[in-house]
C-alpha cells in the first residue's frame, strides 16, 4: 500500500467538483476572516483599553469603588463622589518612594468635552498603549495660566488649531449655562490621537481651574484680569484625583494600603491595571459574545463542508467501487473523504487568514489615525496557525460522518456498482 | 515458472455464500477452475449470482463455506486487509461501464493500480517503467496513447473508456483478469474488436481471463465456456 495517493486523489476529486469546492472554500474563508477579524479587533480593543493608562502606579481619589474612581479619573465617565484636599495630596506626594505625582481636577467642560486641570507633568508621565508617551501633533505643553492643550478628537470635531481661543464652561453638557467667558484660553498644543479619553479632553493648568473659579464654585467665574490672577496664589484647596508614579512599582501595594488607611481623610488608591481588568470583566461581556458569534459562524462554515461532501456521496459510490476494485481498502475510502474535508477547510482557513491580514494591513493606518486603535501583530502568528489547524482538524472530525457513510457503502457495495 | 507447474488462476470447490447468516445460499458452486493463462467465458444472465461470484473471487465478500483459491492462494486464510492487498496485486477488474475515475486523466487512471500495489508497480517498472508500460498497453489496445494520455476520462467514448479500463486491468501483469460485462455498452463491431484485443493482451501478459456476460453469443471467442446457471446450484436467485 505504499505510495498511496489518497491526498493526491482527494485533491483531484475536489478539483473535479471545482464549483462546489470553491464556494465551500469561500464560505470557510469568510467565516475564518470574520473570526480572526473579530479576534484581532477584540484583542486590539482589549489591549488598547487595558493600556489606556500605563506608567502610572497608583490613582488616588476620594473613597468609592475602584471601578468608579477609574471611570471618572481616567475615562471621564460619571463624576467624583467627592474631592480630596490639597493637604492629602501633598502628604502622598512627599511620601518616600513617590517619584512623581500628577494632580487631576475635573468638573468643567468645553462644548461637551471634559476639561482636565493638571500640571505639565501629565504630558511627561501619562503613558498609554504600553509605554507610549503623549505626542504633540502641533504646539507644546501648556506653560502659561490660560494655555490649553486639546486632544486629537477635540481638534478634529471642533476644527481647532493652535492659537485659537476657547471658553470653558462649568459642569458638563453641550451648552454650558455658566461660562467662564471672562477668562478665555488659548490653544497652545494639539495631541496626536491616542485612542484614550485624552483625545476627547481639553487640558489646562491646575492654576487656571482655580483661577476661573475664584468667584465661587458656582459663580460666573472670575472677573479679574489674567495679570491680576497671576499675582495671586492659585494653589487649589481641592483636587479630583491624582496619578502617582513610584521609584519602584514593588512599593505600590504598601503605599496603596497606607493611602487606603490614611487617617485624615477617606482616600482610596487603585492600581490602574487591576482596576482596568476589573472594569474589562464588566464591559468584556460584549466582546466575548462577539467572539462566540464569530465561532459559530466558523462552525457554519464547517457544516457547509459537510453538506457539500454528503450531497456528493451518492454520485460517488461508483468512484468508491472502482477504488475498491483497484485494491483500496475501506479505510482508504474513509481517509479519502476525511482528507477532502480537511483540505477544503485548510484552503478556506488559509485563504481567510491571508485575506484578514491583507485587510488589517490595509486598514491599520486608518484605525490608528482615526481611533488610536493599535492592532497587535499585523503578521500571522502562532495563534493564526493554531486557528488554521483547529479549523482543519474540526473539518476532519466532521468529515468522519460522510466518511463513515462512504465506508459503510463501500463495504456493502463492494465492487458492485449500483447506478 | 513454466505453465505446466503454474497453479490455476482460479479454483473453487463447494463454495457457498449467503448475504446474511440465516438466509439461503445465493451461491452454491461445486467446482469451478480456470487454469493459468486460460481464457474462460462465463455466461451469467442477471440474477444468476454473477456479481456475488465476482465479489467472492475478488475477496470483497467472504464465502460461508468451501474453498476458494486464486493463483494458488487460498483466500480464506487471508484477513480482509490481506485480501484487499492481494486483489490490488493480482487481479485486474473491468466493469460494464464507467470504469474510470472521472477526475483523473487517462494516463493516471491506467497507472492507478501501481499506486495501490507495490507488486504491480514493480512489474510495470520491469516492463520499462509505469508510463512507458501504460502507453504501450494503450497503443496495443488500439488507442493513440499520446492523444488520450492527458485527456479527462470523461472526454472519451464508451468504447475508448473500456479500452483504457482494459489497459488499467492489465498493467503490472496481474494473474487474473475479471471482466464483468465489459462489452455490453459497445456495438457489435467494437465489441468483437475489444474482445480480441483483450484476449491478445491477456495472452501476451500471461493473465487468465474470466469474461462474464449474459450474451451467450460471445462464447465462441474463448477457450472454454461455462454457464453460471448450470454450475450455481443455489435455489435463491440474486436480487441485485
């Protein structure tokens, strides 16, 4: 039985039913494309999400829940339950092992976009996408009191460029009822897209936030001129939250406990990675549903192979009888059909993978520029080989069914050919 | 091996077969013998047990009792896989029609037995190589080997297909050729031409020929003629 040409026969036999085979291969290819595409975007989204903020060891805010703190301090969703005092901030900032801190003050907006009051340290220390620093598309970090830096999406949506003047409103919403219009800001920098909430933000100095509220937190803003304001001590009393960088990340847990048990004020410190993973476990349901749907589509593709082979079985009884007469054993008939199913699946999965990566490579620059979504790995890797292998293997297993029927037929028919 | 000492191509005695354990015999043959190189005509109208007998001889079916020897090899002593291997090596089979795999070109169809049996491949090698031997047989059977070699089998006429099937049955010098109504789809002229070519080539390669047909008129062209209805004494008639 040496040199048994089962594979060769399977290939030729598939070639003989080219139209059906091509359609089946396409079905599998499309299903694999969908699956891989969903997987890629899923991982990209997850990674992008979990890398929304990195390089920060702790986020400190008022005591609520870790997810809540993360939501308002990083994603700018919802509001802080409470502010924290400047004294607490200074205590933590001067604690041993703390390398840097970036204070965050939220509460104002510009035409629906959050305004973040912070220090230039934000641009230095904020990292995303696993160690990528913020970069400026134009301009530079804020220096002067009424300087503002805007995110890429803000610049795109509102058509702002460096040098434009903007007015900040109190609270959130498209239309601010109280506008701090006596103290307009000047856009001095526009950030590159990051895929983080910073794209949607307007960043100003912490002092400016204090300055525009001097007239009272709910007032119409300060009426003092910029010069007069500069002369004042604009150290704020309160903060929304702050980011902490440590000399050594090992100290994070110890400092976290110290902050959480800080006696002067109910504070809470979260490790961003942990809180992000927690948050993802909530929003990740949609992502897993998508993956499950994609997996079922692949199953549909596999079943279409089964259908194609099963419908061909009766017309192929003669072929099997000829093979039997030539000395093929029943298990060769079995193998022939399994090989056909596997080959179709292999071709489909291979084609699907190539098409997926072709499309991803074509779309990647767009995705990154528009959404800051950086897709991990734009060349097929072990994972994709694994998928191709799994699809081929699954098809082979499904192929057992028609193969078994053909096997039974060939045992029953022998060399007798029934027309 | 000289012809005098060669074992018979086919020797069966007291052969009984039924499709299920309890059903009555479909085949009951006291004796049937085909000498090596002999060309036998076996008349068998439908229902005479023809297909079943061919299944038994080719080792796909197992007899209920009796002795069945092909080329001196007792088939009962072989496992089903050994019987498959034996069939691949020593039997050439020609069916009534549609003998060829439609998706293989003619040349590959002819060489197919060499893929399933090392012995056939070796014999073909010894005869000058698989391709050369396949082409020689095609030519001998009256086909233009060059012209048909790469054609799809389905492009050939029925008569041409039967010749290709004969070439495939003969490649690698099997000891016994089973032909099951190979000419029933042919017109009278090409039928006689086919039979004489087949006989010639069987003689040339030393193969015995068991030619089964319902058409008793062909009997004259063979060394000896038998009637399956006479030798098969089973009461139940084959329904296939």
